[in-house]
C-alpha cells in the first residue's frame, strides 16, 4: 500500500471479534469517515469470490459491521470504556490519515490501544490529506499525515517505542490511488485476497452492470436513491452538528458561570446569593466536578434565610430571653418582642431613646423606661405589666434616666445596681454604701461577690458584703470595666487601648494597644482567651499574658464579639456589612451573612440555634440549625467509627477524644444522645437489620444497646488470654450477631462467634457457635465484614505465610487469596475493594484474588465505603504532604471517574453511605457531615437556603440571550419580559 509496499495479509480472524474493522479518525475528517464507513460496509464481494477462502479464512459477502465512533471526545479525560471495548473486539484498525489526525490526541490513543492488544500488522492507513513522513523533513511537521503511533512501534503496555514502523497505507488523494483505488486496496487487505484478483473481479462486475437497459435503469434508480439517502444523511448530520455546537456552547457557559461564581464569592461576600444562583445554573448545564465544587463552595458561605424582625439604625440593639424563645429588639424609640421559633411579633411598646433593656431576675419581664421617662416592667409573653410590680420599681422612678443608663442585676438577682445606687430587689430598700459616689457606675462580677465602681479614670473594686477594704485602681484613660468569667481578671477598655488588672492584688498586668478603635471585648467561657474588636480585626489574645494568638480579619472595623457557650466559636459583626462565625481552634471562618448596611451587634441564642444581629442593615434573626447545609451535628470529640441504621433514621458515631464515647444522631434533625461511655477505643459499630440494636465492641467486651437509648441489653466478655481483644462485629441478615476476636500473644488466632441476640440477658444464657483459625504467634488479624454480614475478610499470617482469607459467616466456606496489605477493605457480593497501605490505588479484585482493575489516586486511603447499589465508591484521602488538604472523594465504578469531592482539612476519619444511596456521611473534626452528592439533590438543597431568583439584569448579564426562567422554581420570579 505505502509506496512500493503491498497491503499485508496477516489479519487473523478471531472467534470473539465483534467488528470487522474499527475506524479511527479526527472529527475534522468526518466526511471521509462517513464515506469510508459506508463504502466498507456497503461493498459486496463478487459472486465468484464470495464463499471462497482468503488468507484469513472464509470470505464473507460483506464487510459488516465496521465500528465508527460518532461522538466528540474533546472534554473527556481518557478513552471511554465503550471505545476500548470496540477496539478490543475489532479484527483490524483503519486509520484515516491527515494532518488533523496526526495531531489528534484521541486518534493516537486509539492506535496505541489497538496495537498493544492486536499487534502492529493489523493496522491499515487511508491517506486523505498531507504527506506521509513529512515530519522527517525540516519544516514539514505541519504537513505530516501519519500519527506518531503509526510511524513507530507500540509496546504491549501501550507506550511508544523509538523503533520505526512500516505503515501500510492506501492513498485516496487524486495524486495517488484515488478514492476507488484506495478502497480496493483496503478491501484486499481486510479480506485477505490478492489486489489484482479483486480488481479483475471488480472490473468484470462493472462491465456486467453496464449491460442492458434494465441494468442501466436499475443503476439510475440506485443513484437517485443514493442521492436522496445522501441528502437525508447530510440533513441529519447538519442537525447533529447543530446539536453538538449547542452542547459545546452550554459547556462553555457552564464553566464561565462556575468561574464567575467563584470570583463573586471571593471578591464580593455580600453577593453570596448571586454566587450560589450562578453555581446552580452552572451545575444544571454541566454536572462535573468543577461545577459541583463551585456550588459546594458557595453553599459553605451561604447563610440560612434570615427573618427580618424590624428596621435598623446605628443604635439598634437586641437581646434574647433566658430560654431563647423571645427576641427583644431596641430601635431607639421602639421596643419589640418577637417569637424566635415562629419569627412573628408578639408585642411592641414605645420607649425612651436613652433607655437600655434589662431582663428581670426571674426572666419573665423586660425593664426599661418609656417615652414619658417612666419605668416599666412588661411581661415577655404578652407585653402586660408585671404583677405585682417589683419593689425596686419605685426607687427607679425617683432616679434620673441619666443615672440609670448602666444598670445591672447581681448574678443571684437580689441586688440591682442603678448608677451609683444599689437596691435590694425584694424590699426596694436602698443599700448603704461605705464609699458613696453619686456619679459613679457599679457593675457585678459573675459570682456576685465582687463589685467594680468606676467614674472616668477612677476605678475601685469592692467586696459585695463589704468585708474587705476597696482596691483603688488608677486607669491611664477613661475606660469601661469588665470582669473575666472567673472574676480573677478585670479589663478596662478605652478607645484605642485596654488595661488588664489582677482583681486579687489590684495590680496592672499589662496593656493592649490598638491601632484603630477598640469597640468591644469578650472572654471565652473558660477565661483563657480574650477577644478584642481592634480596628478591622477580631484579635484573639492569651488572657493571662496578652500575647496575640490570631487576627480574624474583616474588611472594615469590627463592632461586636460574642463567644459560644463552649468557647469553640466566635461571632463577630462589622461595618463591612457582614456577620461571621469563626472556629477558634484553627481560626477558620465557618459562616457568613451579608447585609445591605453595617451591623453593630450580633449575639448567639442561649441554645445557639439562632443569631440575632442589629445595625443599619436591620434587625435580623438567623436560624443556625442549617448554618452549614450538610453539617448534621457536632459531637463532643473526634470521630473514630461510623455506622448507619438500615432504616436510615440513625447514624452512630464512636469518638476517641477527649474521651471514648458512643453517640447516636437522628438523621432527620441532628439531635443526638449518648449511648455508651466505653473505657477503650471502639472497634467498629454495627446496627441490627431491624435498626433496633447497636453493637459496640471495645477491648475484651462487646455490648448491645437499644438504638434509641438505654442500658445494654446483651453483653459478651472474652475471658481468655490477657491480650485477646474484640476487633470487629456485624449482624447477619437474619439478625445474628458476629463477633471477631483476635489473640495477639504466644497463641495467635482469629475467632468468629455467631450469637443470637434476642431481648435482654447475658451471652452465657445463649451459647454462641464458634469458628477459629490458628495464626502465627503475636499475630493480630484485622477483620473486614461485608455490608450484609455474610462474609468476613481478614489478613492473617499462618505458618509465616501472609494471606488474605475470605470466610462465609453463615456456613464454613473459605477462600485463600494472595496477601494484601490493606488499610481498608469493602466486600461486595462478587468482588473486593482493597485500599492498599502503600497508597496510590484502590484495587478491585474478584473473589479468587485476581485484580480486575485499579482506581488511581494521590495519597493514602484509610477508609472506604460502597454505595448500596454498588455503583459508587467513596474514599477518605489523606494528603501525603499536608493534612490540611485531606478530602473525601466519590468515584463512579463504571468508568472510575471522580464525580464529587469534599474538603475536610486535618481529618481522616470514617465515612458511610446512608441506605438510600443518595447521601454520604463522614466526619470532619468533631462535626458529622451528611452530603447529598447527586447534582439534582445538591441544587434542591441550595434552593431551600436562597431567598430570591436572578433578576432581569443579572440574567441578561450572565445568561445573555437565553429565555428567562426561574433558577429555583419555588421562589418568586421577577417577571422578565423578552
């Protein structure tokens, strides 16, 4: 074929071959491919040759079928599985050679894949453009028509060698063989017959076809029919090309939307809703890892939909009732009370602009003075006056409002400090003061045993009972005092600096300067961390030394600070029109809400299920139950083991820090209860098939608890060698409990007990059946149960030979597989998924131990999970360089493609699919996340947290000429006109 060389006749027919030939071509040569495909499949052998014998065996009447891929692969990462299967099942490869094909990545991959499987001599070339071997001449690379995989030999591993190959080519160019001559050369090689014989027979056929009017008329009809067919084929091809162009346009638009979403998210925090809407539109057009990552990133910062309680102003303030069910709003001249669960107004009253809000000691009422400067005590539940009126109310009526701007009740509620006055709340009597100062203000510490009285730069500390003489402190500037939670420290906060004093000695410990205004300060509940609002940052200090721990940066000055009850989170409000929540441990921002105006105050609810914020942006209430869309619950410590109940109602989590414990979390609302408090680390958790019981193995003991809570109803303790330990448990489909025990001592063994758990009682009342395998001394076996409990895999060393064994847990069947050093194994009915300790790959092996294929990855996989339908595999990846890059990935097993990814910095804990297969639960620090990873679920979840759709201007900016439609159908549309 090429130059002087004839077509090789070494095509060996295979009984398993499905296709006569595979067409490999660049989609720029689509017309040549269409012609050749039709010509090969449409060619009929002359009758004299059909049924005879060629070099490849019996000659067929037609070369059918010939595989031709009609899809563009530009966005793929590798050859699709169907292409690889077609290559493997084809007898020959026909490459349409042109400069476009020579530069095509996919043509090269198809050639290498075919050569690696079938060898070099089964490849045929059809030159349609360019010059063969032009790249061997200086400056001729652009005209080269042969791909590199044609010019060089390919090894069995599919890699190119440097050994030149001799391509077998037919030249369809007018200067060569022409179309028909090239076709005959190809046919001769594919059929295994001599080219001259085929030409003679073809010529004879042509002459016979031209004989007689009948043959001529039939030929004319055939030509006309072919013209109609060709026209129709061209029309269909044009439609396909238009559809392909539309698809490409949608892909480009989706990627652009994802990029714009990321830009807005970073550069315009207040535009997080717009970023989320663009990300949703991106996912709807192209469901890829790139677009899903954009939606995930936007959702992490998307606050829950707030409830706007009232208009705001620069002096607006808020506070919660003690039970957190009522929100009080101060708009300067208006006082409002709102139901937190329902977000509705309970009552409203007029108040004096200078009056501050104070709850009465019993928490039933709010104390303030009204527009007529008369003190009122109104009930939170209905706004009615407190009955009977408190005894101290008459004393307050006699004081001027200026002297009551700073009022405070003692922690026990028995004393009210109003300006310089201290009043007995039970009798209304004014308490005698040993050092009266009518202009000073008095505040209590958290215990009520210590008082601070200050005026200007004078500050004095008193014992509440007057037993100790006062300690007088000289301040460097006028400042506002505040006690630490344990009362051992007192801070005096000025405009641009703060002083810290020891309350026991009265000594000044240190000062904290600030370059900008210092507007607020707060101690963590344990008193170890002091947060200050210093300029554009919330600055964290060591409360005892004053050293700076971190700066939590805003874009404009910070106005308000508030720690959570456990001190793990800090809430900040700023002039940059945002309210943010920070994780104190790693200084990471975990939540943000943006406003149309700046915010001056933000506080957590007593139960921390909501946030109140006030400022020019209005008075807003945010529910925090869904502050992170996929955060189901936060547990007391790091998570070691996870299990999901078969009915999908519960997730059990075993923690190891700060102490071992087992928590059960309800999936519907995230509420949790402690089930057990084991003394040692828990070795896996297992729910019974009916979801009623949870098995908790730890050390040498296993207990079974009701999933809904309560005491253990079944217990088994291993009483043999001191080093024996229960290392795993599972339930069989019929509800029997499997207990795996290993003895890591002189006597090594793995024992599997199958026990009946019914009602309550000790395992001694219900004997267990036992199966045991002796192991080498001091060998510890690591068991892996199948998801249905019917098989057990474990790595074991017997007679110094490492093996991987499979046991049938119901019967006595056993399989011995090649040794596998595994960090985790998932057992499916027909295969195993093995995460090797060496990392780099998850191996998929059959039940005989033969490796089917592997899924490559970076890092090390300590945990795997298989979806209930067996179509997806999830893995927790530990980054080899930085644990901050740890992540959870999800692979589609059909092609090994990564379809979802979730960052979880610093965590390499367990993961588990929920029974519906649409949700995946995994640990992230102390958090338990449940993600809906399918695109339609992620979009639906995002829409529940949005308050609007794209408006007309945004749609026309980002979606251009597309007809307007709502991104989230449940939200109001803007009514855009075409």
